[in-house]
C-alpha cells in the first residue's frame, strides 16, 4: 500500500518532499495527526454508536491518576482481586470521593461494584484504589486522540495505517491532510507572488555645449509599475480553519483572484503608457539630434549615444515587464488550479460526514396539516 504522502500527492498534484516544499513533510505529518482528531470527533458526534471503533485500551494501572488525554471515556474496568476477573466501574462525581471509601455509606464501592471518577485534570481515579500487590489493577477504554501508525509508532508521512482507528475512515484522514496541504500551498503563493519589479536606471541627458538647442523635452520616459494590493491569504485560512464558512471562503477566493487579475491589467496599462511616452520622446530626440548636428557635431554625437542608451533602457524595461507578467500569470494559474483542487476535496470531505448524519425524523400528519394551513 502506498504511504500517506504518496496518496496525498496523488490527490493534490503537489510535491511533498523534505522541508523546501509547501507543505513540508513535517507539516504534512501534523496534518495527518490533526486529521485523525477531526475525523474522530466528527464521527463520534454524528454516530455515537460507533464510538468503539475509535476506542483505545490502556495498560493495567496499579495506581490512580491515569490520564488518557481526553474526557471521552467509554468504560473503566477493575480486577476483583483475581487475575483477569474484571468488573465494570460505575462513574461517580468527584464529590463522592470520600463516601465511596466509607463502608458505612450507601455509596461505598467494593471490588465487585467499583466506581471511577475524573478529576479536573482528566485523571482517572478508581475505587477501591488499585494496588500493585495482587490483582487489583484497572484499565481504561477511551476515545483515542493520540494518533499512532499501525505499528504503534508516531503517525507521519511514511505511515500506511492508523492504530485504534477504523480502516474505512482512513481515507478521510488522507483527504483532510490533502486539503490542509493545498491550503499551505495557497498560502505559500502569497510570498511567491512578485511584489515589485526591478527596473534599470533611466539614462541621464548629456551635457551639451550649445545653448541654442531646447533640451526641455529631453526627459526619457520612466516606467512606473502599479502598486499591488497583496492578497490576504491569512483571512482566507480563517474562513477555512476557524469559521468553516464555504460561502465566505468562495467569495474570499474570488476576491483574491480578482485582485491578481486587476493588477495584471494595470501592469499592461502601465506598459502601454510607457510605450506611448517613449514614442513621443524618440520623435523629440530625433529633432533635437538634427538641430544639434547643425550647431555642434560633438553635441550630436552625445545625443546619438544618449538615444542608444534610451533604446537599451526601453528594451530592458520591456524584458523586465514581460518576465514579471509571465511570472504573475503563472502564479495566478497555479493559484486558480490549487483553489479548485482545494474546493473539490473539501466538498468530498464534507459530503462524507453529511452521509453519516442520521436522517431527519419524518413529520407527523398533524405537523403537515399545520404547515399547509400556514
């Protein structure tokens, strides 16, 4: 069976390798662990009758204070003094801690009718108290929220199974980790988007000897790129991870795509304006060169050299803008594809839990009549 990393890469089309990718293997492993907890919580909430499928059994405890890491305890059992003779413990409030040890109390707990309590720190206490002497231990069966792989090792990218977890729900954990991986990729595109364009230095008008030539118009056009409004991916992540509002998320993604599209359009407008100003400048420059050649050969040579520098500057600006625009378009395409993948997998994940939800109870005849009357 392919490991979880390979399965996720197949679902997402992403590359997850080492620490240089988004997400990294470490992040992906954390997504798997988060997925186990999310799937477990949802399944137990929707189908309490399936809680045993997510149950883990502790080792035999010889003293009170065992902490399972959760308050979702399925049952507690205690030995009666005979090896492997287990009796179920009844749950009691912590306020009866003394009375369950008092032989004169109606709440007294015996080896054959033991009880358990949970303190504020989620520690389990059993009465009669367990002991290492003899067969008086207890075990706790609880919903597991400390994921491990099939071999009892830490759950990570190379795992192929999950311990104390139903096999038919493992795909949901991979799906969850894939969704979070796509979110990590979307967030990483924020830093990948070019925020500025590096432009060459504008050529300086040469100093001319003649005073007859009007040099007022000899100012080379300067390319001024638009200011990009950086998309707020952090806000997008809030709608995904915290609010879980699919409609607001879709609107947020559309807003970000619109921002990128608008910036690309403004960049094209800035390029067009620069080209227009350059055409006008070149025409003025040629007239100035001709006038200078009449007055001074040296000035004419300087202006011709200046004209070449301006042409080189213009060509370099065009190259930089083209490179920048191409990069922006690629990032935009990557973003759109990634968000589409995210939405698709997110829908599959949510639909799986919708299918688990118990059906709504049928309406009673009198309810239907009352509705028709309204």
